[in-house]
C-alpha cells in the first residue's frame, strides 16, 4: 500500500508550462507537474497560511485516509515517478525513517566538538554575545593535549564513528597556530581510530589567507563560515575593527582569493535584525559583482542576546521572525543558495547528546551562547578523562535531558518540518519561558517562507545539475 508522504508540499510556481511543484521536505526531492496531478494532491493536504500559495500536511481527523486515497487517483506512470521520488511511500517505511531521523538528532554517531580556543578578536562588534569575556584567555599545548585526549575517551566510550571539529573563538584566526595544532592533532587521532574527520572554521575573515586554508584543507577542512553584516556602509558600522576602522573590503578580498582553492564550502553568515534585513539585497549585489554568487551560500541567523538573567527582555521574538522572513525572501529573489530554512543551528546542539562547545578555559557547554556563564557548564576536558559530569543527574542536565523531549511533541503533531527543524532552538525557549525544555516552535516562520524555500531549492538544483 502506498500513501502520499506526510512531508509533501505542493507549491504554485510561475513561468513554466507545468506550474506546480510537488516537493518532499524529507528527501529534498521534487517534480514539476500540471494541474491535473496537482488537484488530487492539494485535496489531500491543507492550504498553508504563508503569503505565497502552498499546501502541506496537517494532522487532523481523516488526514491519514486522505493521504492514502491519493495514490489510487493517479495514473500508473505518475505513481511510479512519485514513488521514485519518495513522494508516494510505504507508510511503515516512512515511519521507520522518521524514527531514525529523530534518533540521529538525539544520539548522533558523530562527536561534534566546537572549540573556542582563544578569546581574542580583532573586532569590536556592538552586538557580540561574548562581550565582557577575558580576552587574554587561550588554550596552551597542555590544554590542547587534554582536549584531544578527552575527545578520544569520549569517542571510544560512546562507540562513535566520526568527528566534526569546529574551530571557533573569539576569532580563531587571531591565534591561528592553536587552530592548526588542533586540526593536526585531531587528524592524527581520527587516522588512528580510522574514523572520518570534518573541520569547519567560523571566522570574521580578516586573517583568512590561502596559506591557512591550504594547511587546514590537508587536515580535513570542509567548510568556512565568514560573517558579512550587509553592504560596506552597514557592515563597517556594525563590525568595526578594534581600532575603529572598517573591515568589509579586506574580508571580501580574502574571500575572493580563497576561491583559488577548492574542496570546501563557504557560508556567508548574516546576523539578521531590523537593519540587516533591509539591506541584505544590496549585500547580495556586492557579492554578485565580486563573482562570488556561485561559490557561497547565505546563512541567515537571528541576533541573540548574551545569556543573562535579563536576556529575555532584550529579545524580540516576533520581530526576529519578521526580519528573518524578509531577509530570506531577498536571498531567494537574488537567487543565492541558502540552507532550506533559516534559523540557528539546524538541529539544536542541546538536544544532541554528542555535541559540545569547549570554551577558552577547557570547560564544556552544550550551547555557545552560555559560554560566559560558568553555571551552565556541563563538565570540563580537564576533569581527567571522566565524562561523569555529562551524565550526572544535576538540575542542569535534567533540564537538558527534558529538552530533548520536545521532539516527542513534534512527532506527536506529525510536523512536516521535523527533519529540517528538529524541535527549534532551546535558547529561544529559555528566552521566552525561562525553560530550556519549553516548546519553541518556528513553524510560523517556516509557513511564511516554505513556498519560496522549496521552489528555490528545486530551481537551484535543477539549474546546477
Ligand atoms: S540552543 Fe539555539 S543557539 Fe544554542 S545550540 Fe541550540 S539552536 Fe544553537
Ligand atoms: S518545533 Fe515546531 S516546526 Fe520544529 S519540528 Fe517541532 S513542531 Fe515542527
């Protein structure tokens, strides 16, 4: 028995003879069809509330039965094609697939370690969530060795099959030698353990050079993420250097040079708020003129307040939703690549058991936004090789354990965004409700941009194939 996948979206697209896109958000695959095929599919789904027409699954009385009726109403040739694209599916197999995705969210088989090995930075961004830190802190060889030894024990104890290393700061390239020592040390470790290593670098881009990229590439660099907060006039005001000068031109020049080396992806991150959401189109024109359009993806993230008791007073969640949606529509309009849905970390690190941030003192955290609050630490790489602090039944750990339960309600609601969202940002839950485990659902944002997002992703894939 086949039924329509619960992750099916039907989107009206313009400018082609077949003017409907059937898209599966679980597999990121789709197909263009005419209205004779679109009609029975729209009948099984519910019209979404976004400003562009789209239909999606919504759990209610009779919804499962409607999904099942679709397969019978379509011609055999179409049924075969939709089955190939996992738009028509065996319901039992799809449920197993969802269970496995949720399990991967909660207990990934990879250790994801983001190391903020230096607190130094050459910039003075007004909105930095790390402001007030002791900028003299950085890892020395001792701490590098202890961190790598801690990771080895963690990987062995938990039977993990891969390592993702994130080089982070402060500004990681302000103390590049430490980053290189980590990259080389983890390369040796993963070679010894015969597991794959992926390295990502989050940098302000000022010190980015092809020499550094080449060295990191040989250790396993797969992704570089650089922040540009708008066109030069806006970026330079928001992200000045410590001496007060602008930084845009130097970063752009470094990015352009970096294209001489291949083998890794580049994300241009934009911290989205009222100012940047209005100017992102102009930034994209600058990137286009610099011939970077085909080489970068645009990552949209909300500006979040530093973790503190009164942080929630400084966070405007409704405004953020509006700014992110506006920014996303501009990315689509300018035809830049971007992750399917904007937001924080994809699936939240807090609910993923094997994700940690190591701060400049060697303390372990679940979310980088909490790094300045010692009380939010869940252990330290210096506490011998023990990982007991991470599984102890303290209040904090209980709270984080409860946080993962948010996925139960997402599954219970049969949310069609589940594979892309993974339950929302836990820090935003805490900002809204003072509880890391409270629901924080970005569904409203997703509904607003789903039609654009899925049509854009399909279009880019088709053009670049
Ligand atoms: S709480 Fe939010 S910012 Fe922190 S790891 Fe999760 S998604 Fe990222
Ligand atoms: S948090 Fe909301 S949008 Fe995200 S998976 Fe859960 S129900 Fe869906």
